[in-house]
C-alpha cells in the first residue's frame, strides 16, 4: 500500500458572528479526540481573515493521516463514533453548513490502485 499521507478536510460555514466561538470549541473539545484517533491537525484557516460579526466565516480544517491504510482503518473501525454525532449536534447553532472531503497525492492514489 502507498505510504503517502491522506488529508481530511472539514469545511464549516459558521453562523454570522460565531466563527471565533466555533474555532475555540473545535480546538478545545474536538481536536483532542481526533488526535487520540491518530489524526494530526495541520491547519485551521479562517476566510475571510477577519472575525466577522455580521457575516459568516468559512473555517477550513486540515487533518493528516500517515497513510491510506491509517485512513481506511480510522474510517471503518472507528465508525460510527458515538461521541462525534452528539458533539456536532451540540454546536449546531454555530454552524450553517459542514462538508468533509478526503484527498491524497495522485501518486499515492496510483499506488493504491496498482496503476
């Protein structure tokens, strides 16, 4: 199996004025559990790069896993995680929209597919 990293990207659009509160809660409450599951937090980006009081910020959080195997194991062994659903439900008033994507370098995908 390929040795390259797999990136998990969460994109969250916050309710107007709640980006800072979301980032604070995510950092203190969500991050420790994700790290315990083997993920490495790479970056938390806020767009636009100013806390908006009357508008929505988009927060992009990038995680890394050391290999496709690690991603696969986390995805299939760790689901459903009984703590994640309630956590996201508990902060629903801060979030307008949330999406998650997973990506890897093209060469690593080629290695996985035997191309």
